C-alpha cells in the first residue's frame, strides 16, 4: 500500500490558520483520491475532506465547510489541507488517507492511512 507521511501540525490560537501536508512515497499516489480524517481524544474518527485524483471534485464535512480547503499536487505526490478560522473544536490528530475509490474514503474505509499529525487550537 501507499506510505503516507503527514506534517504541518502544531499549536495555533483560535481564528488562526494552519496548512497540513501529506507526502506519498510512490508515484501511485498521483492516481489516488486523497482525503483527511481527524480524531480528538475520546471521540470517534471524523471525516474532514476528500478530493478526487483529478482534483475536479471535493467534499467536506459540514463542520469545516467554508473554513478548510483540500488540494493536491500530483507532481509532488502531496496533498494539502488549508485550515482557516480554526476553532478549539478542530483540535485533533489529523490523518491523511488515500484510496483508488472515492467512496471508500467517504466511508472511512480507505486502503492507506498516515500516522497522523497533531493540531491543537487553544488560547
């Protein structure tokens, strides 16, 4: 399976911004749909966003719609999650996911998962 490594997490104050990156180890990543999930302590894993392999389609969770933007750079085998207007409720470990089937990411059944990067939103 594709090896994924997330980065860009950290501590930010409410209202701030953060950009997460996810790098794949192989060129196969460029043909895969890309997504992000998150999990807060004591909470279930939550879908955040997904983008098609072509970059032509994207979906977001209602909780982040209008604040987060997902993008990809096929040449760099990298996915991004731009997070603006961050709230304390966004605090979680964020996981990059990939799968050749778009719907599997929506269903949280993606074939490859990264190890996560911590995002903490606090004053």
